[in-house]
C-alpha cells in the first residue's frame, strides 16, 4: 500500500493517454515505492462522462444557465442601479440591462437593488455582451403578423426598397420602430450616421421621429422583423471615405457619445469607435471617460461603404496587455484562483496574481482599464472535459495547473492540480 504523500510542484508533468484520465504523471523517483523506476501513476477520475459531471455541478451552482430568446419573459433581480439603467440578475450567464426611462415615473425612484420584476428580452446579446430588456414585448402573441404583411416585408427585403417608420422606443440594443403598422427592431449597429451625429449625448431624441429604413431580416417562425439603414449613402460620401487607409492613425473630434460607441468627426467624414474597440478591457460608461468636443487619436480598422463611415479603434493604438501577462504563465505552473462561475462548458476562475510567475507590475495602468486585468486578476478556465471527482463551488479558492494560454479569448486554460498520491493507480 503506497502512503499518501505530497507531490512537489516541480515534478508535475502533463498526462497523456486515456480520455478518462485528467491528471499529471509523477516522475519523482524518490517517493517510497517508486524508486529505480519511472512512475506512470495516473489519477483515476470518475467514469462519468463530462456532461453528467457538469450537470451535477450546474445543479449545485447558485446560477442557472439559460438560453434566452427574443420576446421571452424573464424575472430579474436588480443588482445595480445607475442614472440611466438598471442591471438585473436574470439567471443567465450575462446580466440584463433595462433603461430606467422605460419605467413609470413613480417606480423610477422607488426601485432599489434586491427588488424583482418581470421584463421581456429584446436582444439576447448586445454590443456589450449584456441581455437587453424592455418592460413590454416588442411584438407579442396578440400581434401575430398576417401573411399579407409578411409578404410585403419579404418583398421589400428582396427588392432592397426603402420603407418609412416611426421610432417608438429606445433601449441599449437599438430602436424599436413601427413600420406599416408592425413593430420591428433597428439594432444600434444598423443605425445610419445621419441619425447618430444628430443625437449628441443619447438616442432619446430620436423617439417619435420618422426614419427611412430597409428590411434586413424577416423571420416568420419567430415573429421577428429587423430593419437597417445600410445602403443609404451618396456616391460623393463613398469617395470621401475611400481616402482613408486601413491601419493608419487619424485624429478627430467626438461629436456624439452613445451607449455603444463614440461618433468621431474626421474633417467632415464620420468615424465610429464601438465600445468594444475603446479599450482592451471592458468599459461600462463612455460618458465618464470622454466628452463631446474632445479630440482623440484612433486607428482606421475598416471602411464601411454601406454606412458611409470609417470604423475606428482606440485600443489598437497600444499593445494588448494580456500578451505580456500571458507570457508569465508557463505550462505546468501551479497557480491559485477563486471560482467565480460554473457554466455548462467549464469553470471560470479569477486567478490570484501573487501566485505563479505573475507580478503586479504587469497589470495595465490605463485609466480605461476596468476589467479583470486592471483589478489585479486574470481569468482562467477549466474545461468540463478535465473535471474529475473534485468538488467545485463558486467562491472557493483552489490551486490549478496552467494548461495553456488562449490569446483569442484572453484567458488562461487550466487543469486540475493534484496534491497527494491518494487514489493513484501505479503501473
């Protein structure tokens, strides 16, 4: 019988072979019973498949992972209240966001964190990765479209003809419009520049205005109608934007700050910086960082002739800090972290920068940094396929091994860290 002994971190190596094995091979020949031979001991894990293991973990997790659809009714609990919007926990991986102006005036002041109420999904995922919510359904079951109406919109889609509609509501994902007596949705990314430049500090001024749109999508099965303002650009404007070259640095003046980005005047040509291209880290409120009239530098990402605009980026003017940080996480390094979320694909971990080879000097000091890098942590991920019998709970701190670096998703891939020889099988 081999006693349970600690295995030093320096001898932990990557395991290989059986798909049901997720562990490390020990090469420490100084341990009792392992002298004079290479140890091929592997940790025996549960014979359950990864999906059944994740089902048990998700069942014990405080958050349920749900797939949301447009128009679906959800119940949310307020977790944060800002000046313009409410952030709600709706039981999905992403939080929900609801504009305060959508609420009756007597409720706007009374609502507080912890309060619960029902809302409807407008967009399952907006530009910020949140679920856009509204108090009322954009097009409920009582407003099922007739076949003749669908045919009219399908014909407009095929011919790319323009339609005229009225803006009814504004939410973080875009504009709810009524066209030909039917409600549809105009996403922020499909709003033309003429409308964007006119709004300055917000889209609220567009309510009750009439706008020309084209049909981008007709989905009769899901009762969905999506509009766009693409293709409404003059030949002169197209020639103007062709003067800009990709990857070049340009300077312009901010003419509008919107929930999803900055509108930039480039000497008479419009540019747009989406909020995801402002910083390498997540930015919540552009209005707290920038002001209308402020001059900024940016880099040309692409030319959008359909919208007559130049797509810009601020974050590409500097190197992604994650590239430098990821170099400090070599494979098989032992690190510690706190479990922040259990999903159907794996476990999300906030890594402790004081462990492994990381140091605080590697973290970004940019004032725009509001994500995990700026708060002293890097995200790690333990895939469901590597989870064995170990118990994982949200909020618990554990040790892991670095399995690799995912630069695209900007996170560190992890593997379980085995601390004793208990349960090992020796060959």
